[in-house]
C-alpha cells in the first residue's frame, strides 16, 4: 500500500498520522505542503476525493482565515494557495480515497 501525506512536521496530529501510516507498513510519500505548496487544482481534487468542501479543509484558527468567514469555496481555495498555512492538515491520499486525518485514526478507512 502506498500513501501520500500532505504534512506539516510541526503539527502533532500530522506527526501522529505519519507514525500510524509507517507502523501499518505503508510506503509513504511525504509532501511538506508549506515548502512545496499545492496548487488550486490539486487542493480541489483532494477535497473532492475526500468528500469535503474547501471550507471543511480550512484551518479556521489562523488569523488569515478570519476574512474568509463569508467567502465562497473559490475564495477559500485561492486564499489557501496564497497562504498554505490555512490548509488543515494532514491530508492523506491513497488509491482508496483521501482523508483529512483528524483524528489520525481516520486514515484506516483508506488503507
């Protein structure tokens, strides 16, 4: 099994999810999305595969998210592309789907 984790190594949930994937014997590709930002099409594709909206994937606790309270999905995606810290993490993708791994154990659904 292979998986891609869109990862922030400073995030404890992201680190826990990575450890869970590795413990399960998954071959993991790690994308530090703050250093290698996702483009708009990739974000949209990931959220569509996860069955969530961009707003569901928005890290609302960030100050930069406050102006997005009434924004539509397109504006949220554009903001995430400009400022990747707004992306809630970690996102994990396998051939079986995509999960926003909150809680980390939710990745079991796609392994």
